[in-house]
């Protein structure tokens, strides 16, 4: 369980027991990212339900605040960095990488964060209005399978976070979590869209910046979550004609 605790410390702001960490154990903790997603999903759905007793918009806002709070906006930071780098993509590669490494947030990054939060708020309202709390719980779990696939598939952009994870992910781990995804799809059939969305993001970052980085993982998690929220609503409306 050490790997799970390390992953929980890295991906969330939840209080956890102290554990000793080295490069190898930190890299190996990536295997537990989807399990941490279940914790995040439980907190988001747990915040949405009491808020929904007041109003669906209140529930959506409570869920969004919980989502940002429990993750410490970690993935939003990656999304902002990728958006700023994308804005420099028309220039040379050196400029793109320099923008990606810059810790400051530019105008593209600000717009990306605002649009992402608005998208999640609107989609959360639709999900809560339909009382889809169990499907909501499973979305963060599915999105965090993405980093395992991107790490195994894509070259690391530089010797940073993504490069450290690369040695720890084996195909058997990915297949195991994909099996769990199929089981979870009984609670939310929209999760079956996860491999497609993960593939699209992987292709996009490879074409745009040449590989995967910590920012690429963070941005990917955010966008896969949003895509799965949207797909959840679409599947529900097709199934029940709502």
C-alpha cells in the first residue's frame, strides 16, 4: 500500500501517513493513479449529493470546488502550461519548450482554465440534475488510466516527471486497469469511450510538442475527465430519452 499512499500524496491534498520515498518508489506509485481517482471521485460525488438537495447548480458548484480542492488544481496547472505552449507552437520548437517550462501563466493558460472550469460546472449540473452520482464517482478513476497509457506509449519530452514514470509501467498493469474499466462500465457505460479519448490526446500532444511531460499528463487528465462527463450525459439521454 506504500505506492498508493505516495500516489495519494502526489495527486491530492489529502492528509496521509508519512512514508519514505525515493525515485523508484515514486515512479512505481503511478500504478496506483486510477485507485486515487476513485478517492477523488468519491469526494466529488460526496460533495455533489448534499449540494443537490438545495439545487442542482449548488450541487455542481460544491462538486467543482471539491474537485479543485482535493487535487490542489494540480492538473489545471498542466492544462494552463500546455495552452500557453500551444500558443507558441507556430514559432520554433525551442520557444515552445521555453514557454512550457515557464512557471508563469499567460493569457492562453488563463483562458484554458476558465473554459475548463466552466465546462465542468455546466456538465456537473447536467449530471447532478439527472442524479448520476455513481457514474460521476467513476469518471476520475477512468481518466487516471490515461497517464499509464501515455507513459508506456509516448516518448518523454524531457528528463522530468514523465521520464521517471516510464520505467515503472508495464503492459500487464495497463491491461489490469483496463479490465477494471470494463467492470466499472456497468456503473457508467460512457467509460468505454476512455481508450478513444486517451488515444486522441496522446496523438495530439505527440504531434504538437513531440512527447509527454508532467504537464501533458495533467492537461490530459483534465480533458479526459471533461470528455467523459460529456459522454456520460449523452449516453444517459440516449438510453432514457431524457
